[in-house]
C-alpha cells in the first residue's frame, strides 16, 4: 500500500463499512482485511486520529468481533496496542474492551495446521492489548476479580499478570474504586498460598499495585486506598509472625520484605508494625534465631535504602535490633545470618561497636563454623574494606599474624580473609606486602606452601585490575621469582608460584612485561649456573614467559630457544623437560619472524633425529600442536605426519600415541589468555590425518589402537560421526584390547555419542551390546566395567522396538554384575537393569 494518499484512507474505511462483513470471509481474506487496517494505521495514523477516529475504530472492532483463528488473532494483538494508544476511542471504549474480553483468559490448544503458535503467545498479545489504553481499567479490573475466583490456575495466573502490567499504565483514579475488591482477590491466593507459583505471582501483583500508589501523585481517596492496602497486609500477616515454626512464617516475611522494598512510604509504614514482633521472637526463641535473622537481612537492606533509621517511627526499633545482631556473632549457629544483617546495616553501626568487631575476627577465623558462615563473612569484610579502608588497614591487615599454634586449615582461613580485603584497590598494596612477608620470612617457612596455595586460588579468580596492582604496587612477580630462584621448594609449590606469576604477567602491558622478563631471565641464567637442579628454574621461567605478548622482543632469542630444545630432551627431570618443551611451543606460536622460526624448527628436528627418545617425541608433539594452533602451513602438516608415523614404532609407538591426546586437549599454556594464536578448526585438521593411524594390513598394533581411541575421544562429535561406520572394526578391536586405557577411551567416546542419541549407533547395537556386557562382566578395571554399564544403560533409552530383541540377553548379562565387588559398579548395574526392564 505505497501508492495512495492520506485522503484515500477515508474512502477505504467507508468502503469497508458499506460493502464488507468480515465474519463471512475466509481466514486468508480476513487476514488481508486486518493487514489493510494495519497499513492504514502505520501510514495515516495522524489523519485517522484527527478526521475519522471513530470510523476506523468501528471498522477494526466490528471486523475482529468473533475472530477465532489463532493466526489472525496473533496478528491483531500485534498492532491493536498501537491503535488503542494513538487513535482516540471516545464512545467506543467499552465496545473495544468487550471485543477483547471474550478471549480472556486465553483457552487455546496449539494446532500444527494453524502455525507454530502457543497459548503463551496469544496470552501475552492479549495482555498488551488490555493494558494499552488507561481507560480500559474500569472495565478490566472487575473482569480480573471475577477470573481470580476461578479454580483454574491459568485464569488466576493470567489475571495476576494483567494486574502487574496494568499497574504500570493504569491511572490511579481508575484503580482506586476497585482497590478493596482487588485486595480480597489477591489475598485469597496469596495467603495461605496453596499453589506456590500462584502465590509468588500474587505477591508480585500486590507490590506492583503498591508501587503504582507509592509513586503517583495521590488524591485524598488514593491515600486512603494505599493506607487500606497496607493495613490489610499487616492485619492479614500478623498472626503468621507469631511463631517461626509455622509453615507460613517465612513466606509471610518474604511478602512483607517485598512490600517494604516498594518505597519509603511502605517501608516506614510496615517496619514499626512488624519489628516489635520480630524483636520479641529473637529474645524468646533462641532455637529459631538463625532463620529469623536470615529472613530479616533483606528487610534491613531496604530499611537503609529508604532511610528508615532516621524515621521517628522506625528508629527506636531498629536500634534495639542492633545489639541482638552483634550478640549473635558469638553464636556458631547464627554467625552467618548475623553477618548478613551487619553487612546490610554497616553504616548504621556506632564506631565503638564496629571497632570491637575486629577483635572477634581471629576467633571467627579459628572456629569450626568458619566455613558455614564463610560466604556472608566475606561479604561483610569486602564491604567493610570499601567503606572503612583506613580502619581495615590498621585493625586487620597490619595486625595480621599467623601463629605457630595454627593448623593448616586455620592458616588458609586467615589468608583467605586477607585476600578478601585485598580485593579493594586501596588495600592491595598493604595486603600484598603482608602476603609477601609471609612467603619470605624464615620464621613462617613451615606455612609458605599454604600461603602460595591460597594466593594461587586468589589470582585465578580475582579481577584483572587487582592483578595489575599486585605487580605495579607490590612487585609480586619480581619478588616471588627472586625468592624462589634462590630457594629450593617442593615441586607443587614451584608450579603454584609459576602459575601465579603467569596469571599476573599476562595482564600487564608490553613495557611492564619487557622489564619483568629481562630481570627474570637474568635471575634464571644466574641460578642455572650455580644450581645443579634446573627443574625449579625451568618451571619458573615458563611461568614468567608464557604470558608475554607477541610484541615483547626477547634478546638472544635464538640462543634461548636452542637451550630450551636442549633442556626438553636432555634435562634430568621429566618436569623440566616438559616445561621446556611447553615454553618452546609457546614461543613458536607467538614468533612473528618466520625466518627465525624456520631456523628453530630445523634445530629442533636435527636434535630430535640424533636423540630419538621419549622426551624428543613429547617435544615433537608440543611443536606440532603449536604450529597447528598458529596455522603455520605447510610445516604443521609435515610435523603432524612425522609424529603419526612414529605411532607404529615398536619402541616409541605408545609415547607417540599418548601425544595424540596432547594434540587435541585444551592447554592452559597455549591459550588466548597467554596471547597465543588459536586457529579455527584446528582439531579438524588433525582429524584429517586419522587414516595414518589405521593399519592397512591385518590387526592394528596396540599403539595405533590407543592413538585412534584418543583421537575419537577428544575430537568433535560431528567428525566422529562421519567415520564411525569405517572405524567400527577398529573400535571393536579397541574394546577387546587388554589395555584398560584403550578400552576406556573408546567406551567414553561411545557413551557421549549414545547420550546424544546418535541414530547410527542404534543400527550397530548388535555389534556393541555383547561387547559391553562382556567388559562389564570380565574386565579387571572398575572404571571400564562402570563405563560399559553406562553404555548399556544409554542403549536402553533408544527406541524400544529396536532394542527389544536384545532385552533378554542384556538382562541375563547384567545379573552377574549385580554381585560386583565394587559398590559403584553395582549401582550402575542396577540403573542399567532398571532401564532395560522398562523396554
């Protein structure tokens, strides 16, 4: 309808009224009729609203009267709100509402022939129409109240949603005459609330009404209505607050909290009525103190938000509550909920009372109940650090001290509390220095590994800005490296230090990384020359260098890479070999100078050819993975082929097979977090070479079977499905292998495919089910037996008619597994047998 003028719209509407009876048309014709009215509204709404609004609305209303097709209704509901908003209804208001009323609530069962339309789609569209015009309120509210009396849940739910939507658009003057009837309708489903879902929605509807009254400019009548609502809520809920053991005690408190959270008006009205009752309960009902305080904490949040502590009517009761909360910090059972309340009212606690809390912190940390209150206590410490920074520094951080009498758990608790305070930027420097002192001090050497463990957990989950501050303000990477390059420590402690350094370094900018790496490399060279064991130093260097950005230039890079190749093959420690190989892989991935990269690859290949051993195979795998992730062609394909050609090797074949797992698994070192290049579809490129692993002559070797098992386990499902028919024989051979790792890898692959309901496995049931039963009965490895039973269970979820021929055989085979010596296997057998009994 592009080629018509506004004047033509008058003639179109007149023609409709004189010549068309919409109800006599077919569904497509009626839809075209509505489409014309829709286009007129979009293109000529100003002309319609000023010259002939009643004519247009009459055509629309009379046309849609008795419409029953869901496709047409959904289309009408999509533009009626705009029509009711932009076109004056005038004397047609009641008729417009009446034509919509007959659809409420929507009673509709989806029919495939009439489009993919759900009842919820129609209900949401109708709801938008009913609240589109504020004038509908006086007709809509009585209908809502009538429908609320229905026993149908859908009628109640739709009515409550309509109240919630209407509260945002209706004028208070229209709602005011019906407020009592609305309250009684809501009250009947709200309390006692036999249906939890309806009760929750009723609470939301009530708070929506209160919000409308609280935010609008109220007349005398509206003020009385708001007062009536609030007094009715108090009188209705009063009896349920008498005893915490009542089933409605907490739902009632939750409702009151929602009412209080609406506005300052509702908060100041409700709080003085319920606080005396709650105070009395806290004083006489010690068994329920914890749950009462837990329910009270969100109410206290609203009391601070709406400045109720300064209100004459609330102030006295709120300050009476404070000593009760502080007292319950000493109670192990109530400590968590007490801290939740204190966090809510932190700014209202007098200075002397707040300062006294610092003395209680050591006792809390050392208590057996620390972990039960950990979450709420951490929120309290974090908010305390933000609001009273200097106070926390002087009374918590500067007095922080680990006693020799502590056990490992208490030390970890202490350190964890310190990390909560460090999260606040202004305390990072002071807290970081305390942590470093506890690592470096000789007197606390026995707790050093615990400090490192907590610090590692902290840097893995804290904010990037905090990590940068730990470097720029506290010098964490340099000081940790300087200390550990010179001191001998356990392997797991060194790995934790390397991880901490890596996580911090990867967040820094180029200049900072360059300076830290230069000083760290000097420390490494110095410590290597004076220390026979290079394991610790290599792991620390890896932690320092893995997070470097590609733009950071490394002096004497070729020499360093040559040394890494040497370490990865000849170092006496397996850990040092693996660390050197990983670091070289990271360097290769990031190196921008391709001629230099080719030199390094030639050096590595030459060294591996003259020193073929397990370490050189692992180095080859790391270099191959790095090249594939980087997408360095054709070198990556050449290295991959050479690695796969080692799989049939009688000496190093199993090592090469294990490396297939290394190629496909995610690696925290070669990652985007460490600024490495991660190419798309790199697993697909590796999977393309799977034919190299499959023996073409006779029975495959054990190493080839393991390599294929790893390939199938760690490759994307869509790739496995493409070759599953061709590899069925190989998979059967793997299941029959006496190596548990091979059988387990294939079982885990099949398990994931069966769980996804892959159709092709249904046709292979005759091949796999007998072998699963045999493994479940005879394998000497618990994990294999358990996974085989899981595969049988998943087969039981396939189409019953397809699985029925195997039912008796499976049930008979599972009988033996019920007496397995391992409880977990017996559980899996019962689960699988129960599933197959249902077929």
